[in-house]
């Protein structure tokens, strides 16, 4: 059974989409079958995967409104992984779901049939804690939290942790933090080093050893509709995301095997 992992942080500009796209590409490079779900109305993960968000006829909107199955909306990316595209229609879907029954479970119900087809399903969440993100957290087994090592990021992490606890207690008892990923990291910045040390102190092995540096090539890749693995895998950013995929696969191999009932 595949794992569903949400990539979430209500603070914008921390590298959620960059992480979602490049981790999907890196896991595909490691011969894992991967589905990337773009749940952000901005549709940046869709575009960065080489799929034009304006041209899709089926997207996450139709899936959430139960107008089509997730399988029918999936598109193959240039990077080899599959994409469930997202665009501005997701905003309309969120509004329409406000009065729907079991609205928090729509994405979970849509993705459940795909668990046997994919080893990893990654969900790129919008920079908010509204209904779309709650759907992602309800569907997910784990959460990757990308964050910059700065003062306000710690406050945002505290708010997100509270949300995760609430979702875990009310909607998804199996939800866990998969890991905290330090992004846009500059080792010359003393504040970044101090915040990084605080993260390690409070979250221990939940902080990924992989650190994603500030890297121009990472910023350039999306404008070409490519992941960093396609655009410049030998760059510092490419090496970092390949390292993150390797770290996740090591955790996968070392995870205890669940006993069948």
C-alpha cells in the first residue's frame, strides 16, 4: 500500500511547491511510482511539472466535487511521475464544499483506490489552513513541513502543529509528522543556524538531515516546466532533493512491518 504525504505549511514562500515537485521527481528517479496532487489553486506544481493548468479539462476541482474519479484526471508529467492537476477552479470547489456532508473526507475517498497503484502520493497544499488543506491532512499518513530557519517560521510551525493535533484527534488518528525540512538555508546566516539548532532540540529525529540550500537553479527550473532533476540534477538543489528522497527511502526500509490482523 502506498503512502500519502501532505506537504504543508500555512506560511507562504517556504518551498512547499518546490519540495513537492522535486521530491516527486527524485522519488521517480529512485524507481518509485509517484503521484503528485496539486491542491493549491495557484496551480504552480502543475505548471512546474510541464502541464498547462489552463488546458486541463479535469482537475482536483472535479475530483473533490465528485464529478470524475481521480484516476480520470491524472496526467503524465515530463518528469515521468503522474500529476493530478490543480488550478483556480479549486477555489470554487472549496466554496461549494462548505455545505457538503463529510466535506473533509472528499480527497481521502478519491485517493484511497489509488494506494495500490502508487508507492508515494504527494499532496502540494495551499498556504493556508482552510478546507483544501484540511482535506489533504485528512487523507494523509504523514506531513512534510518545509520551513525557512527564521524567527517567524517558528511561530508558524507552532500554529501548524496545533492544527495537526486537532486533525489527528477529530478526523485522522493515523496522521503523523513525516519530517521537518529546512529550506532556502544559508549556513552563513547566524539566525538560520540558531533556529536550526532549536528545531533539532525540540523535534529530534523528525528534522530531516537533508538541508535544501538557497540555489538559483532551483528557482529557474519551474519557468522551464521542469523539476530540478531534469533541469540540473548536479546543482546543489538537485543533490539536496535526491538526498531527501534517499533519506525517505531509508526510513521506509527501516520502518517496522505492520502485522496483519
